[in-house]
């Protein structure tokens, strides 16, 4: 199965923003750019140290960029043979 890398940006002021990439670095870079562009203060950005459980769930990057919980997540997912994204890793 083919792997894709999903950048999920969740800001309480707008609908979630989702972008799909073919390389993990691009998903992570997108998330990092998003936090820099949307944080009110650079000090608001806090990158998570991923746990083993998070990594097992497909997470490759996570950060918050506000005190109110706005956050970004990059995840590895697999496409099934008919091209649908498997959400098992996201749950």
C-alpha cells in the first residue's frame, strides 16, 4: 500500500485545514510554517515530544501554537488498493 503524509491544522476560528503530501518532510514543514504564520507570538509555539503510542498511531509531528489549543499534526497514513485513505491510524 502507498503511504501518504497528512498535515492537519486545527484552529478554533476556522474549519480544519488538511493537506496531503507524498513525503513526510513536506507535511512536517507545512505544519511548522502554519504555526509560525498563525501564532500570535513565537513563544506560543510548543512542539510535542512524541510518545511511542503517538508514533505507533502514525504521528510524525505535533505542535500547539496558542494557549487555547490551536494545533497542528502530521501523520503517516496508507492508501488502500482503491485509493481511499485508511483512517485507522487517525483514530
